[in-house]
C-alpha cells in the first residue's frame, strides 16, 4: 500500500464526507437503525452521532485501519458501545442472523464484489431485518452516465476503488433483498458524482 492510499486518501475521504448535504442525508436515514446494528464501511465514524438510543450495540466493519483509527477517536463521544471489526464486506466475520439492521453509507461503490457483500449482509440479518442504505451510483440520464463510465477507471484509482456507475438498486435486488422504500435524486455537486440511492430494503424470505 502506497503513501497516498495509506495516509492521504483516508483524510481526503473523511473531509469530503462532512459537507452539509451529506450530513443531512445521514440525519434522515441512520436513525432508522435499531437493536443490534452492523455498519458495513464504518470509515472514520461519521455516522456515529446519528444513531438513536434505540441502538443497543453497534458493530463497525471496515478494511481501512487508518479510517478505523479516526472512528475510534469519534467513538469516545458516542452514546452507544461500538465493536470494531477489521475486514471486508465480502466476508463478514459474524454468525448467521445476528443483527437487526445493516447500515451502508457511500460504501457499495468501493467494495470489489458488491453483490457478494450484500449477500453477506443478508446472511447476518435476522428474519425481518433491514438494510438501510445511502449510496451514490449510476444516473438515469444518458449524458451523465456517459461521463460516469468515462471517469470511473481513473476515479477508481484516485478514490480508493470507488465506482461512479454502479446501479445500486439492481445490486440490492440481485442479492435477494426486497426494497421497501427508495428515493433517488442528485445532491448538489458534479452530477457524475452525486446521484443518490437512499432507502430501506428487507431480507426476502
């Protein structure tokens, strides 16, 4: 791992994900989680202030030890106990049916095999458990998509594997979830980077 990936990129990710629009989306969807929660892609812990008292325990999974160090600092002020897990979403080191909710925010874009990771999330969810997601991805506008497809090979190298052009709802359905609620819209910013998929999916029986 180079110096950029290890030291510079984690700080850039942390800074870029603290703007007002992003915080507003976190404030709407993260509080929907309750019970025992797994956050896949905990990152630097920016969701921690938004979890409600209905969360009894939070497991935070992330492959970046540098981002996890930032998250541990933020967890000192958190209202809930956090257990940190270093690892990838494609192999979640938890037993079947052990959590009530899974939270992913701006995470599925960078996981190498998102369908496998989503299948793992479904595996660890209790029957009736929910996937709460805020993700950016493929736009419905042909002109924007053409730019997303052009930019993704370069952007992926600069932004820690981030793909601009993944169709998030299709990935969630492919993993066997049922989408109960979804919103799609652009945030402020360059359109290839800011088309959001936000909502809740449930584990199909």
